[in-house]
């Protein structure tokens, strides 16, 4: 799995990187080893946003979330993407 992390208007810290990688690890078990993921997080008007775009075996998944807390948006994006993957695999 290839993961690219982009942070805009945020300080790129080890803690943020580690949190994102830890959460993405949950999803990676449901994707092929060749999956490409692009994570983007940013702050706009005191609101935190995160998106995750995943390309895997010809499929594309995308999730976006916002909240007043960066770590909450990370959790929300992961939940949304997990739901998409589950729906696609069972639907």
C-alpha cells in the first residue's frame, strides 16, 4: 500500500502522521497491497477537514469529513471509507 499525506495550514507533526497511518492500517487489510491512498487534511475558518482518496484494483473510494477537531475528522473519514468498502464488497 502506498500512502501519501498532505497537510495544508497545519503543522506536519509525527503525532498526526502516526495517527493517520494507524487508522489507515485498518483499511489496508481490506485493500490489495498495491492500493494507492492520498490523505489530505486542512483547516479553514476554525473547522478541520480531512479527505481520503483510495485507488485499488480499478476501484476508487473517496471520503470527506469535517469537525472542530482534527482527530475526530480522521476517525470520521476512516468510518466513511470502511463503509464504502464494505458496501462495495457485499453489494
